[in-house]
C-alpha cells in the first residue's frame, strides 16, 4: 500500500521514517522545494508543486496512492486545501497532522493578528527595533515600514526581486535554543518580535525569550484549514495508517 505524505515539517519526516517500518507500506514524501538543502531522510522523496488540485489528483492516480497524509506546515493552507479536495475526488482516506498552536500564558504580551498585513499595521508605535521571525516569503510586506529596524532570520536568502525591510538578515535553520534567543534579543536591542503561531518545540524559544524580557509579541494566527480528520501528533498519525 502506497502512502503519500505532504511534508516540509519535522513531524512529516518523523512519520515518514516510522511508517516506512510497517511491512507492506511504501511511503513517499512530497516537499514544496522551498529550501535547496532540505533535512535528509532515508525515505523516497519527490520535490516541487503538483500544479494545483488537478495535478495532485493526477499524481495520486498515476502513482496508485492509497492514503494521503497532510503533514505540512500549519501556514501552508493552499496545499492543505488541494490535498483535502484531491483525496475526496480520488476517494482515498485523508488525514491532517497538525501540531497544536502555542498558547499565551500569564505575563505574555501577545498581540494576536489575523494575517501578515495586520502585523504590519500594528508595528508603528509599538517598537523601533523588531525581530521579524516569519521566514522569508512574507518579508516584503514589512519593507514599507521605513522607520523600523528589523532583525530577520531565514533559512535561505529572500528572493532578490522583492524588497527587503531595512535591518539585518541572519541565515540560520532551527531548532533554536533559549539561551541563544535571549542573547539575540538583547544583543540587537529588540523591542518586539513578530512570529507566526507555528507551534512545536523547534522555534518556541523566541516566544519564551520575549516573555522573559517582557517584550510584546505580535503573533500571526493560523489560516483557515480544510475540514476533515486530523491528529496533532506523529504517534496518532502512525496508528491511523495502521488502522487503514
Ligand atoms: N511548504 C513548506 O514546506 C513550508 C515549510 C515551513 C513553513 N511554511 C510556511 O507556510 C506558508 C506558506 O508556504 P507555502 O507557499 O509553501 O505553502 P502553500 O501556500 O500551502 O503552497 C503553495 C504551493 O506550493 C506547493 N506546495 C506546498 N507544499 C507542498 C508539498 N508539501 N509538496 C508539493 N507541493 C507543495 C503547491 O504547489 P502546486 O499548487 O503547484 O501543487 C502549493 O499550491 C509560509 O508562511 C511558509 O513560511 C511552508
């Protein structure tokens, strides 16, 4: 039985490796190709978009995929909708593996916003030096804020055809450690951070560091995701595969 895992997250890789150990199951991981050197796993992997829902349907049919698991990033809404629709069209079981969002605790100075535009709108007047920890795809939207200095961190350099906010760019891949995140915020005299509510352990340290330093955190809420079966951890997704 062939299983396609839409990946790009640590959980997707962990599930792929685990599910590959089940006798009779052949796992294929699909990556968008956002990073030129994705973390290596010893599971067959295909890279690049499918060309929309139609392309994904064709792929599922041509490769006789029996189960589809969407273990993509919580902000990768387009591929999640494509996956949900394509699975329905092909009549195959579909599961979403979505890590729980971070929750604020007492003392946090979260400003929750619906999207990146709202995050841009909230920054003037809030801070002059901002840690923009949102990856590289949406950086351009912040480049209009000329009175704010940004510390940006991405895995790979942002696209050269789009404007980049004024400030300093760090090229680094998580996970990030709390001690280092604390030092980073102090070193660059950061007054506020901006983050997607990605959830998970790998990138939570900046949220904790901001909490400790009493800094406001502009938290971008997750986009709407398709209805359907979902679990929040790798073990539950593994059990779902066995049950199917
Ligand atoms: N995608 C990731 O691996 C990933 C990882 C970390 C964070 N994020 C965050 O998610 C947000 C949106 O990212 P996004 O543009 O990648 O997602 P998206 O908006 O959901 O996807 C856009 C297109 O990329 C292709 N795609 C996405 N994931 C794919 C996968 N696993 N396999 C094959 N094709 C895939 C699909 O192209 P076709 O329509 O051509 O099939 C999809 O329509 C950003 O904030 C980004 O930082 C994404």
